[in-house]
C-alpha cells in the first residue's frame, strides 16, 4: 500500500495535481472497456467530478483519464483552490462507484455514456 500527502499552500491562488496508478490495458484487453467506461462516467459533463469538485469550487478542472501509452489511470486537477479537499472528494466518489452501478438509473447512464 502506498500513501501520499497533499498539502494546501496558503496564499497560492491555484494548484495542479496529477496522480497516476498502473493500469496497463490496450484496446483488445478485456479490461479496456470497463476502465474506459469508469473514466468517462466519472468525468462526464455534470457527472460526479463536475458536480462535487468543480461545482463546489474545489478546482476549475478535474478529470480521470486512461493513458494507454503510459499504462496508467490518471486523476488530474487543474487550478485547484484546495487540492487536499478535491482529492478527498475524488476518493469518496471512487468508493461510491460499486453502489452507483446498482442504482435504478444505472442502465440509462450507461446507455448515455456509450
């Protein structure tokens, strides 16, 4: 288990943060579509990242991207007023993913993402 520390610097108007985890998938890999779908559903306009990070003023930009060329899944924050709170909110979103897949509107959301 690896850990990281994110510290908000008082007086800084905006901070950037990029965090990556190994996710070596390619287009023919059985895990490609689930990984791509996870990134798209979380990052979509007015989706969880938009509502809970950008919508709350924690960062101007927040995304989850599958970087196949480097074999990583990357979380990115841009121009964040409070990167520590934004990261904490992102981690809460990830913990909620399994329950959201069982939600009554999940099929409609999946169809929209396609």
